[in-house]
C-alpha cells in the first residue's frame, strides 16, 4: 500500500459514494488507475465499502458496550460466539479487566436485558459482564486518521 492508496481510502472515508472519476480528479490519476486500486484494496480486504446507519433512526434505541470477563481457556470461543450474535456490531478481544468487548444495538432496554441474560449469559466460559449503556453518541465514524 502506498500514498495513492491512502489518498483513495481517505476520500472514501469522507464520502463512500465518491465516483471513481471524482477520486481520480482529486488525486491526479486516471479513472482506470483508481478502479484497479479499488479492486485490489477490496479483494485483499484492506477496505470494505459499507453503509454506516444510525441505529436510532432504524428503531434501535438501546446501544451498549458490553465488557465480558471470560475463562482464560475460552476467550477465542466466547469472542467468536459473540461475533455471531445478531445484535452485536463489533467484537474485540482485549487486555485489561475485560477479555472481550462487544458493541450492541437493540430496540429497547428490555431487549438489551434479554440479550444479556439469554444470549451472552448462555455462552459457555462467560464469567461476568458489565454493560455500559450509551446515553448519547457524539461521533459515529469508523476509519483511520489520514
């Protein structure tokens, strides 16, 4: 990956719908060059082109970050099972007090409670969870600073 790839990625982070022609003009190369670069970046899974919806506007009024303490020999299994749950949007294995963190979006607080008890709590190896309910999201963005 070189500086041109980084410029293309930076433009797409700001506007995921930018056309190849627009990107080409902005970075000073041909549209074909941008098309080839994008094809490679996507096929090598360096980038993913996605829509980033606002969960509240889709009826998901309860967002939470869940810290999970796990039996040491079951961290990968728990993280994989959590990643496969319908309402998790992001799952990471971490260091520190919690072995796994998950970000979830659900319809309401009652749904979050059922999710914690019936789905997360039922995973073999989960010792303890602590849930941090989002009161307000100040920034919703994913990407690497340029």
